[in-house]
């Protein structure tokens, strides 16, 4: 009898542990049944509310932060008509972000910004002979009302961008100084000017990991860096550019 009770207790404990594990996993990644419910609910929702957009469900992923599934929908007719429908684990639609992503042109802005970053990354890496860890053009200097100038699915014209754009670069170099920053800035500006790309502001960061001696003859890694962001294009006209950059940094 005692052996039978022990087996029952062991089985109960095992089942309890499995259930707790399933609950833990479900709280982080969801479960297949809820995922199916979420996709079905989203299909019915977009058919009812966005039938004319020719939407297709691309993915359904559980977001543990919000405790719901993000069902991503993409139009077959429009690259910028893409948004998510949020569905709880019981198949109830909570909300969608069409207004934010599509109606407010944020999906268009994000696509253009990504394209611009990619173009800038390739151009600067191809023409500048530095150890570049990060580079690109940035379309993030927005003024009030500029988002409204965008139109859905508009192509990117890098020579006549819809917003003022910036160029950014991070290099690895032992010369962490304003003299080096001035050199990099001049070379960036020359590349962009030669390509006919209008740059309003620049950002430059120089990094270097230096080994220094510490107690008992050991060595430690010291991270040296110098950075300056949103450098106005007009500063390139300065007679003493390193000094002008240092003064700009002191004002930041």
C-alpha cells in the first residue's frame, strides 16, 4: 500500500512539474493552439476591416511583454501597407497598429531610412580606407509636419531626399583625437559631395581598445573613444577644423 501511495505521489509530482514547465514556456513563447487561434482571428479581422488592402498574413509570433500574439500582415499590392494585429491567447483581437504604421507613414519612413542606411554604408566603406565598424546615411532629423510629406510606396531619391539627411561613421583607430576626427569628417564630406548627395549633418565616432598595465604586471583593456554627433555641414568651412570640433563638443 505504501509503495502504491509513493508511486501516486511521484506521478502527481511529475505531472505538476510538467504543467508548471508548460505554463512557464507558454508565458514566453506561447503555444501552437493559441497561435492557430490568433492567425484565424486575424484572418477574420482583416477580412472584415481591411478587405480592400489585399493583405496576407506573413507571421504570428508571441510577444511575452504584451502577453499576446503579433500577427504581421503585408499587402500584396503595397510594400508600405504592412502592420500587425494583436490577438490574445484565446483568439480575441486586442488591437492593430494600422494607424501608426500605415496611416501615419511610419512604415514608409522606416523603409526609406533602411534603404538610405544601406546606400550610405556601402558608399562610405567603398571610398574610405578606414577600419569602419559602422557607417550609413540617416534620415532621422525630422521637423514638424515632415512625415506628412511622405507618400506610400514612394521610391527613394538619394540625390533629392524628402528630409534633411545625415552621414554617420564609426571607425577603429589608435589616433583618438580631434585631428583624426577632422580628417575623417573632411573625407566623408568629399565622398558625399562627389556623389552629389546633400548631407546636412555628420556624426563621427573613433574607438580604440588599448591595453594598459595594472598592478602586478597584469594588463587591462581600456576603451578609448571620441564622438561628436549632429555636426553641421557649415563647420567644414572653418580655418581650424579640429579646434572648431573641440569647441562644438564643449558646447554639447
